[in-house]
C-alpha cells in the first residue's frame, strides 16, 4: 500500500475501532507489559547488568519464605473452596426468587466495595483481645479473661481469622458472577428435567451445575488469583505473624529497600497464578458450547 | 420453584436471616467501635454497645498525623483515576460493543488476562520508573497505576453497557441527520449514562480501596489506606477502628446509589467470556 | 421525491457476497418492494441505499446526485427500522421532531409539522408519552411518522410490519398503502412476506443470493414468474412444479407428465418446437386446477390425500400418478381423504421452465417477455 492508500485507510470508517482501542492498548503496554519486563529485569539482573539467580536464592533462603509460601497456599486452599460453596448456595437461594431476594442479594453484595484493609481491621475489631468476640463470650458467661486470639501462640486462630475475614469480604465477588451465570440458564431446561422426573438434587447436579460451568470457571480463576494476593487482611490481623507472599514483596521493598527480591516475590506470585489458572482452564473445561 | 411445605419456607428464611446477619453485624460493630470512647474500648470486660457514644474516637483518628491530608489525597487520586479510566476505557468498550474487527477477540482476551497480574508486579518496577520521571510520591503517579488496574473492568463494563444500546438507535439518528459522533452523543451516550455512572463509581471505589500500590509508591503524599497501613503497627485501637469505619463509608454510599446497575454491570460483564 | 439508481452495486462481508453487482432503477414516486428469503441480500441492499453500509464497488444515485460517498445524513433519505428504533429517552413528539431539530428548523415549525404528521398517523393523542408506554403498533407508527415528517426524497422501510401480530399487520398494510397514495414519496420496502409484497408494491424485485431474479409488477411476478424459485416463493400455496417432457401428439405439441399427456395450446407451437424431447418443469397454480367428479371425460384422475377447509376455500393435497399437487377449490362440497376426483388444468395458465436452469421459457404470442429487468 502506498502512502495515500495508507492515509485514506487511517481516516476511514474501517479504522475507527482501532483508533478507539488504541489508548487502551497503549496504556496496557505501558503499564503492564513494560512493568512485567522490568520486573523480570529486576529479579534476574543486578544493578550493574549481570544476570544472576542471587535474588531468588535470597528470597528462598529468607527465614520467612517458607512460611509465606505455606500460608499463602493454605489460605487459598481453604478460602476459595469455602467461598465457592457459600456463594453457590447463596446464588441458588437467590435464584428461587423468594420475596425480598433482590434486597437480600444487594445486602450480600455490600462487601464488594470494602477494601481488604478495612475488612481486615473490621475483623480485627472482633478478634482482638479487646474485641467483640471476647465481649460476646464474656456476656454469655463462657470466659472470665479475654482470649488472645491474635497472638503468636494461637497461630491457628490468626490464620482462621484471616480466612473468616477474607470469606466475609470476598464471597460477594464469586456470588455476583454465579448469580449472573444462573440467570442465564433458561428455566426451560429445568422445567424439562422436572417433566422427565428429576428431583431437586438431580436437577442441580445434572442440569444446573454443568450449565454453570463457565461461570464457575470464571469465578474460580478470578477469586484464586485475587486470593493469592492477600496482603492487607493478613497485616491488619496479624502484622507479620502470618507472612504471605504478597506481604513479603511489600516488606522487602518498604522495609529493606530491596526491589530485586521484592520482584522475585512478585514473579513467584505470577507464576503460581498462571499455573493455577491453566489448571482450572484445563480441568474445568465445559464440554458443550453454552447457548 | 414452589415451596410445598411450610418447613422448607421457614428453613429458607432462617438461612436468609443468618446470612444477612453474617454480612451486616461486623459492619454494625465497627460503626459502634468508631463511636465508642477510647476508655471503653480498652476496658475489660468490654460492653458491646458503649455506655456513651462519643465522637472522640473519630476525631482522634481524623486529627492523627497525616489523616486529613491522606483523605484528600485519596479523593484526588480516585477522581483522577475515574477520569482517566473512563476517557481511555470507554471508547475501547464502545469499539468492542459496536464493531466487529479483526483482533477483537484477541483484544478482549488480552484485557482479561491483565487481571492475572499481581498488583505487586505492576507497582514494584514502577518505583524506579517513577523516580526517574519525577512521578514517585505523587498523586498522579498513583492515579496512573490505579487507572491501569481499573482499565480492564472499565473496558468490559462499558462494552456491556454499550451493547445494551441497540445499534439501530444510532443508525436511526444518522438517517435523521446526525453525524456518527452526533448520533453517539445524542442517542448512545444519554442511554448509556446511568451505566457509565455506575462504572465510574465502581472505578472510584477500586481506587479508594487500593492499598498495595498506593503504599509502595508514596512516602509523603499518601492515600488513606496507605497512611493507615503505615501507621498500623504503632496505632492504638481507636485509630484502627475509626480508620476502618472511615474507609468503608464511600463503599456504603456507592452501594446505596449503584444498587440497580450493580448486577447488570458486574456479573454480566465478567461472567460472559 | 426522487428517482433511485443503483449501478453494479456490490457488497461483501468477509467472504460472503451479500449483494452481487446489482443494477436497479426505481422511478420517482414508485413503491418498490425488495422481496426474498432470509439472507438474499434485500436488507443489505436497502442499507446500501441508506448509506449505513458502504458499497465495495458500484454507485448509487438519488435524484440524480451521486450519493455513494455520502453519509446517511446527507442523502435525503428517511428510514423505518424493523425494530422501529424509537428513542427510548425521548417523548413521541421529540422522537418525531428529532430529524427536524437536527436541521435546526424553528421550534414553532417543528411543532406544527409534528402535529400534522401525528394526526395523519392517528397518534396525536400520544405525543407526550414515552415509547415504553406504547404498544408495538403505536411505536411502529411513531417510527413511520418520524420518517415521513422529514419529507424525504426517498423513504426506506426494513420489514416494518414483521414484529406486529397478524391482525395489526393487515391493518397497517392498508394504512401504508393509503399513506403512499397520499404522500407519494419514492419508497423502497424490504420484506420476506410475499403477500405484503404483492399487496403493496408498484413493482417487486425478487432477490435471491444477492441478485435480483425478477423485477416486475406484482401481477406479472405472480402470473409469469421468471424462474422456478420465484414460482415456488410467490403465492399461497406456491406454484405446483412438476417434471415433464415436451412431446408431440399428432400434429400438436404436448407434455408428458408422469403417466399423462397434456395437449398444449397450438399458439405455443412455434416457440416450443425446438424443445421437443427435452425435459422441462411445468408449473400451474393451485387455483388454476379445477376439480370434478372422477368420471368427467378428459380429466386427470387423482386421489385426495388431505383436505383442509379454509373457510372461503378448500385446500386439497392430491396425488396424480406419482406427483403430488396442491389444488384450491370451492369450500363445498367438502372432499374427504381417499376420494378420487378428476382434475382439469387451465392450459393458458401453464408455465414452462427450463429443467436445468429453472428459467422460464418464453412461449407463444400474446405473452410478454418474461423476467429480466428493465
């Protein structure tokens, strides 16, 4: 194509969509691809340009690394399935369209707008030794002295409180996706199943869930990736008692001013996210195209 | 679905009440905590409902070092993010909704995939870049990063919104004398406005709540979450509680306002892949 | 009001050629119907005239002006969409006046024009309502009003009646015809409903796979279809089509249809002599077959398979030898399945088509040139 042809194409109606997406593309390139490249550089290269695995070694050798890795995976492994079941139950409940179900859904979605830091602090107000759980237990006469839930000795409780806080905060994310997915399933399928004798549990298992697979997949991927990045909740509830990968990335820069090791942590998170997403896509592949 | 038996209905409503309590009680409690005077906060045994309500806790929080300025900073950053995200993302959403062009699916997929990037991956390398460009510790710098984080949502949501405006309406306007842009402004935009407003509020909330990048990229010009996080270790109870309450206020307002558009927006845009 | 001319208009979508080098001239004030099954290119052609699609090659002229490169706003057209496309965020009055507002006409004049058109379409009571408060039929009228208030050179309509229920469709059809008589704007009307086409059009352009197969007055399209496709598309029920061979019977020409031989009118001899021995497709409409008692001499014996009483008529499905025909006859006497009857065909109404191409065979004197376009 010569120059006039190119110019004419550029101002034609056909080129319009490309002009419209150009700003977004440029922005994404600048703020995603470039940082990704830089993170790789930061993690694998020293300031004077030498390629090295030193930062990864430092990361792994750090006293907190193993715990961070462990706790991050534990959190994800507990929170995500828990949320899935809860969200699915609520979604099915809402789908029965009982009276007030819309308001109910709206209430359940309130946590969507709550930041992870605020959520962490809210649950901190419950679990701290001066917190409401202790007050409640005392009012019931079950205890005399406050229980120190959020302490070194009670790591289990700290993790538990993080799980609860995350569950409280983020179930709405999964819920909204599932509700939308459920709404898209035509009632005709369920009515047909009923006519052919299926009972409620059978309808759920054979009709609803398979048709919900794409939504389940979306929800799982998003929630898992976000769960891997748990940070502020853990800090609000336990400080560094329960280290998590994202938290370590933060502290390595914020406290130790070492952007290289922080980048190593970031890359590790990315790799785990990709692996899990790939796993979900592979093993939860919906068999037919949804209408 | 019908509930032939009374027991089922009772069970249903019990479940509903339980879940509603689960969601609302922590919010009520933090609100209570934010208005409980400090002396009562530290008392044991602590009463759940304080004997007196006091605004001292809130006031302590607000007067703490850096809080008011960080509050303003958060508002500024959120507004900047809002503006930039819509200006950059809405046209892309419109393009995806209206035009079938080569690379459309690749574009959508690419946008979706950016959600897989951990925030740390975005923010940490930008430290160096921002320092070099003089954007480190500035509000606009944080806004840039927030916009990057909100863009995928914005594109997806606006494409859903514009899909909901039938193409034929714009075509009708064009046959009646509007130019392409005129048809968009007079027909598509007014009809998309409520949805766009909801998307705007959603972006505002994302920016308002963001902690990691804001903490990493600022030192003196912190946003509210960054300030709270930085002060957390040394902070007394009343600071933490009041801070939490303060942070959730916009979210609650947003939820009240955007109620109708929430599901159209969120669920539909993300569930459809 | 203006003449429309399409010259070798071609439009492709990816690999699909929607409109294949179409030539079409529509006279000033004419009501032209683009008729055809889904996917035949009729809507695309309309949208090309409107300027909503850019043609790949070819030119379009409206009122003598070359509008090919012009956007819809500058072509002097107005359009009624299948979904009506009535702006939901404006009242009926604002909808109708929209185009006039775009032209920056004085508000007073707009109000008067809107009132006039609303009265014409009997929606003047609804001017302050919003589309959500109107029925489908009312919204459709708003769409029509919005178009004609512009006093366009050309009025384009894309299946405007297809979303209405049957009764309403009937009413609106008559109204549209009346409107056209009154206003006289050149109109291009797209539909897949052949009854609408026959009723409304001054001329019908039957389209198939991107090409105009026949462009003619409704009666000609009905009576002298240019191809077997048109014959099978137009008419309820469609024309019966049978395979036959041209033979001779003594001095005259005849058709061998299955086991039977039909004598052909002598006037046809000159044109058909060359076809002797060749296979053809013969078409005859259901109403051109008469039903008698099976003992009538000279009639074809047939067995009734299905009898459908339709009130004003009786629709029979009959078996003649190996062929199955549809026959329309008087509602009484009501025939039963299994009955044997005798059929006579109105020879003058027989239509012959080339067995391979499906094109109509020009036959005899007195019959005008079949098919093709002017």
